């Protein structure tokens, strides 16, 4: 019961942490291609960014699940063997863990889990932001983009583009034959066609 109560208290802070990580990831990614994304985002984009990031690609979702599972299993094994000297050395405890009660063991390793999970998530999101941002930036500079979308505007003008990303209010893209990043409001776009759709 106590564990459930503690979990309920931590969930809002956990989601807030995810929101902050989503903001950091998006800011880093778009900064590397010359856009201050916060100027072109609203509160809903920020609130759903963690879920959008985790479900954007299956490999990202699977990576997150594997990381969570491995970390949970590791902490479980350490807590079950907390009386052993090698565990004390791994967790860096200066005092022996042999005298800990069951509640103290749960609390101690629970804190370790939270810290390691937070560090892992920070590295995860930051790595995605930096890696993808540099990759797109280099492709733009070297003109190695695949223009796999066609945007049709309300004026019926059609442009072949590389779609960098989008949110609830804007599309961010690079037009074929032009290295400049362009931003168009969602309301200005009539249709989006994926030209290299693989069946």
C-alpha cells in the first residue's frame, strides 16, 4: 500500500520530468537546424511531446522498454543480494547494507532506481536530439536530402520538400533546390503527399 501511495505521488513529477526532457530534446534538435522551436509551439505541443517522442518510431519505444526492463531487473537483483559485499561496492555505499530492514532496502534501492532512470532518460532524449539534429543539419548542408513529400498549398501551388517535422501549428521543411529551412502554418497547407510510400 505504501509503495502504491509513493508511486501515485511520484507520477506527476515523473510526467513533468518527461515534459522537460521533451522540451530539451526538441530545442536541441531544432536549434541545430537554426530554429527556436519554442517560438513556434503551443502548450499542447509541449504537453504531448514526451508521448510523441516515445511513440515516434518503434525502435525508440522498444529501446525505452528494454532500458526500463533491464534497469528494473538489475535493481531487483541488487536489492535481493543487498547483504553481499559486491552489492555494497556496486552501489557505492560506505556503510554495510546487512542491517537494513525490508522497508529500508526498498526505499534505498528505489531511490537508486529513480536516479538511474532519470539519468538514462536524460541521456536517451538528449542523444536523440543531438544525433538527429546533426544528421539533418549535415544533410541540408551537403544537399543529401530525400525530398519525399509534396506539399500542396491553399493557392494550389505544389512543392517537393523534405519534411523536417511538424506540430499543431506549423510545418518545418526544406524545399527542393533551396537549402533554407522554411516554416508554413498548418492552415496554409491543403494536402501532404508521401511520394516514396513503401507498401
